[in-house]
C-alpha cells in the first residue's frame, strides 16, 4: 500500500487507541511499513527514530534476528495449546527463569499489562479471603499512578483523562501521596520526599489495614505520570510497612522491568522483594503480547486446597501462549549473552554526555535519568505543547511523544552513539520550534 492509501483505509476501518479520532482530521496518522533497529520506516522509506520504544515495549530494536528465529522455531512445533490442564516446555522454562530472576516461584500468565494488574489485584484479595479475612478487599495506589485501563486497573490508576468518564464503574480505593522527588522543598533531598510519602502511607495503613489487601506501585519511575522518578528508600519503607500491617506489596514492573531502570528489575535497587510482581511490555522484547504475575509460596499456598473455589480460577484464552513464551525466553537469553544490564550502564553515561547541551537548555527543568529513561520538563509552555512538539520532532525524523510538558526518551537498547546524537540534535530543534 502507499502511505496515502494506508492512511485513508485506516481512518475508515481502524479505531485507534487512546485517540480522539476526530483529531485526525487535522493531525495525520503516521503510516509505518517496517522497522529495523531503532528506526521505523513509512511506505516511502522516510524513517523515524523510535525514541519511545513503540509505547515502551521494544527492548533491543526492531527486527531482532534472535527473537524472530525463536518464534519461527517454536512455530514449527506448537503454536498454542490451552494452559488449563495442559503444559508445554516454553511456559515451564520461562516460569523457572523468571523465578530465578525475581525469587518468586509461581508464574501466572496473562496477555497484556492491564490483565496482569487485574490478576495481581484479584489474587491478593482472594488470598486474604482464603485466609479468612474477606474484608481485606481494597487497595492502595499512588497519586499519578498508572496500572492499565480495564476497570480493576482503573480503580488503582490516578490519571484523570483515563479515569473520569468511567468513575461510576470503578471501585473506591485509597490514594496515597507519591514520592516524586520534584516535590522536594528547599533543602529537602529525594530521600526526604520518599520518607515523607512513606509516613503518609503509614497513616493510611494504620487506619485502614483491616480493609486493605495490597498496595500497588510502579517502582522507581511512574511512567504515565510523566516519568516521575523517586528514591529507592520509598521501596524499603513500603516493604517494612507492608510487613508491619499485613498488606501485600504488588510491584508493577510492566514498564520499568527488564533493565529499564538500570537493574533487571527496579525493585532490586530497593533491595526488596515484593509479594507480587506484574510483568509485560518488554517481556517479549516487543514482539508479542504476554504478561506474567509472579508470587511466592505464601500466596500460592493460600489457594492450594481440595476445594475448587479456593483455587485461582482466573483465565485468558491465550494464557501462556507458546510463541510469546519463546519470544520471552529469547529475550532473557539476549540479556545474558549480550550482558545488557552492564552494557546499558556504560551506554547511559555516554549518552548523558551527548545530551549535555539539551540538559542545559534554559527552557528545561528537572532534567532526570533512571537507567535507560531520560526525562525533562519544559517550563512555561502553552496548551497543546505535547502535540506541537510531537509534530516538530517527526519533522526531525524522531518519534518523541511528550506527556503533558514532560519530554522523555525511553529508547530501544540498540540505540548507538550516532543515533543518540541525532536524537539530541533533533530534540533541540523541536524544542526551539515549540517553546
Ligand atoms: C503500560 C502499563 C500498564 C498496562 O499495560 P497494557 O499492556 O497497556 O495493558 C500497566 N502498568 C504500567 C506501569 C504500564 O506502564
């Protein structure tokens, strides 16, 4: 298809996500025909540097030969079988490897991030019910949190634009202050902000723990909030508060897992182990939809019983899809073979130097980085900044999609220095054109 044909037919037949479709009367869709490394190409060969990893899912770049080969090889033996009553090697091997990486030995699979959130919330509340505490069925979430957009996930998501229209459909839960270090008062450190947020959390736990099943949070970086970053002290405090008050700790590592924050999982930087971890997005390197919720023996044992109804009866048709598990196994093999976490640490420091001029731009506030996520806020921008910047960046050959007045880079790890240089230079041009 040509670019033009693709656009017309898409607008007629495809309802695009997270979009007011009428806006496409003024802002064209971007047709994409293929991807290679950090680049996306349209039908005419115009290319865009994918600085957001296609909504944070792509890890090593597009068209990764090892993941492709693993999926193809799996396709030769088994494309899918139901995981209730049946099992297969890719699901077993993936569960074992995730257990080794997280210390949580029981893997339950879903199809996307929001389904992982639903699974974790249901698993936590059902666990308490099985333990004779059915009134523990509410959750604590953080200000500006994002955990997906199905109804359960929305009940722990604090982004008005996603939530307001559906508020009557959503259970009331407890919202706790977040530890975003940008809230630091004069003389206050990031750790002080984290401590303050932990004290506010303790108040909620102390008053309501008999009704609270779990707290769910995005460790270290609240992505959809606009890459709000915080001190790992908060994770340690949450862990000890959860132990003190008998509340499950659900770590939503859907966006921050798989090396994004500089360690394989963000929780490692707090030196803590949550009770439940939600994984998705990068788990298949960006190839196929897959999610996993991992828990330890204590939660698992609470369901293990002669009675069927005490089991966790949740299911999705594609639970543990073998092709997706094969892609995930190939992704984990790349982490080992290419020593990705170590390589990224060195890369990020080199990129910091390349981004220096940008970081010192007078319009920029709160320049920040955690692992392979860079972000900054732009001061004093008029309404519509995100859309104007997005278009100006596209004209520079960049896919950079601000959240409000926050511009961020969350690139595929394949990004090299030349490409990082192009990203910095193009972002500077787009910034000067839009402020
Ligand atoms: C993207 C995301 C989700 C939801 O994942 P989907 O696959 O879009 O449903 C949940 N939590 C976090 C932290 C995310 O970034």
